[in-house]
C-alpha cells in the first residue's frame, strides 16, 4: 500500500547542531514518519554546510523557488495529504499555492515560537520600558496570526503562548495544538555516566549568534554579569559557544578576564558536560529554550532569566535558579557553582523535567488522534473557521497576484 505523503516546507535547512529549531524539525519529521507518512522536505534557501543529512533518515529533499509557478507543478505532482509550514513566512509564500493545487491536504503551521511576542519584547527592551499591548499588536503579529487562521492547525511549543493567543487575540482553541520538544527519557544508567560536579569546571553559555536574543545575552553577560561574577569566583571562566559567530562576537573574547568565545560546538553534549553551570540571562525571546534542554539532558544546572525559563518547567521545579536583576543573577550563579548539595538537587530537577514534561511518548498519541480527527472532519473544521476562509480568500486576491507580478517581473 502506498504511503500518504507529508510535505514539509522549511524556512531554512534543518541544522540541529546550530539551533533548537533544527532539532525541533527533526522531531516533527520523526513524528510524521511514525504515523506512516512518507516525508518530503522542500526549501527555497541554499543548502548549508551544517544542514542535517535528511536522506539518512529516508527524507527526500527538494529546492523550490519563491514567487515561481514551478512550485505549482511540483506540488501538483507530489499531491501531499499533509503540508507542514515551518514558520509563518513559508505559509505566506506557499500556503495559497498549496490551497489552490492540493485543496484536500491538511495545512499545518509549526510556529516554532510566537515571533510577534519576541519582537514585542525586543522593542520594549530597546526602549527601556515594560511591554504594552500595542507592542503585541504589531505588523508581525497581524501577519503571523493571519497565517495561524489560514492553517488547519498550528503546533505550539509553549503553553504560555497558547494561552496568550487565546486570551489576547481570541484564536479559537481548535486551531492550536500543544506539541513541545519531543525527547527520549534519560535513564539512571545514562545519568551515572555523566561527569560529577567535582569533575566539571567553569561556566558555559550557548546559542546561535544569528538569533538576536542570544547575541543580546552575550553582550549582557560581558558588560554587566560576568565582571561581578568573576569577582566572586576569580578562578572560573565563561565559555561562550554558538554557530555563526561574526566579528562583533569574536571581538568580545578576552582571556585576561576569562570571557572566552569558543564558537561553534560540534558536539553540544561534550562541551555541556565539561561545564559546571550554564548561564542563560535572556532579556527577550519566546518559545522554549533549546539551551536549557541541552543543559538538563547533560546534567548541567542553570542560572536563567524569567524569559529563559518561561514555559519550560510548568508546575515543576527548575534545574537551577531564576533571577532577573544583575545582583540576584550573580548571587544565584555563584551559589550553583559553589554549593555541591544545591547543584545536585537542581541537576535532579532537570532530569525529572526531561522525563516527565518532555517525554515524547506523552504526546505521540494525542497528535496522531488530532490529525486523524482533522482528516475526517476537514470540511466542517474549515467551515467553523470562517475567519480563516476569509483570510485565505483575500490571500488569493492579494498575495497570489503580487507573486504572479514578481514572477513576470523576474522573467
């Protein structure tokens, strides 16, 4: 029997070693394969050196073009039963084409995080004030929420963002589905192989430098946090890892004060296991933080901001301390580094969070049932979502013809 086809349209090639978004994409592909889909991946971006080898997991990849009718022929030939858009920008570009040529295909959006929330917090930070409602109601929010309405289902990684979309923007609950990081549990045998607190040294901070919240956090560490933390722990160093470091990042390297820019980590687990404490003082952002997942999986407690910890722990205890002022952050980081009993307690918290909150087996069945329900009740589901149908109609009238105009202009 021929397998149903799921087409994933990526904003970029998956790079699990560079970003949490790359790891997330591979988790979603695995879920679709587990449900019996033959998964195909397409993107309009150039293949990158750090891109994951999709063929190794049985996924055929395709290069597609923006504003080009060649995609129409591609998708008509493929005839997918399900199309997953990786971020709202890909839905804007290709959603109307999918709807036109494969009207029966389920259209899913993986939000990654609520981009408009991240942007709103960035604006508020730059203006040195608290977040206000008008920050959230930006042009980015209007585009992103329109995309959510046009899709049959949006996959949400954060419970906080699900609640925000329903309360602030009145998004109907049936359009949203909670699907966080989908992880393998950590066994006691694996835990026993991890380096002990005595075998670890120094602090670590990690994150893709192209992601604005990560670069801001590195600057915040360099200018405000590390000078104070170094006074308390003069023998300690801070090792900064991340993909795509630029000159503005490398120039922050200073061996005299132990602030070391290490660049791309080929093996995140290896560098995370050598560190005693992970620092994540994010001042804006959204979604779930892959750096905290990496830390918990490798038994490395964290000092983190409330932005970093948002939606990570639910009602569970965090794998470290949450602090938002410089003095409090420095104090908590120093305690984690120096107090072995507290360090071990926080490490255990992290293992529980991975095993109980992000265990993939807790979410597989619900996700499968949700897709089956959508497939069986697709027509009613879309009729109930009249705003989505309305936005799709206007998308056909505007986006479609703008794209056609660009295509002709390019010729």
